[in-house]
C-alpha cells in the first residue's frame, strides 16, 4: 500500500478513536454508518462517500473510492482472515425466528485499538448479534 494511503487510513482511524463512545450506549449510539463514513471522508480529505440508507448497503460506496472486498463470511472461514488497520466490515441483518434483527446491519473499521464504529467494540460484531452468526464482508483499501 502506498504511504499516502496508509496516512489517509490512519487519519480516518484516529477520527473514529477520538469521536467514538467508549462503549455502546443505546441513547447515543446507533449511527455506525455515519461515523465510519465521516471518518473516511475526513481521512481522505473530504472525499464525500456516497451516502446510502443502511450500513448493510455501503459496500459499493466504498468500492468506488478504492476499497476492495477481501473477505466474505460464511464463504470463507473466519480463521482465514487477519484484520489490517483501515479494514471496513459490513455486517448484514440477521433473521431470527422469522424476525429481522438489526435491519440496517452494521459497519465498523479496524483501528490500532480494534474494531470501532460510533463506539469502541469488543470484537467485529459490536453487540448482540455475535451469537447469531451474521454474514459479513471485509473491505480493504488497496
């Protein structure tokens, strides 16, 4: 990866680290797509990523600025993936007992402190869907 790309990604990650809540708070969190989009816009000097309604649908917006899909679960085993600073994970909604849980999905970015969206997450899933085995894709800037 060219040094300028690394600087942009580190700048985006630093934006998330500074702005994110220390943990999930139902009263202030729930804006993961906006948080990650703003961080990347900032890191990439105002690139203005195309906004879409749901986190689950942001893949194409990130692909247009140079991110590439590098991992897809469940097609590949999670043990085969090693996160890199700047990776973006887009998680799809989960269906449980015929009901859609988190209909907008989730999005987060891997930083030097781990996965962050609008809050600091303990893992890539960020919350109550980790035991639901959701499908997700990882995008990496190349």
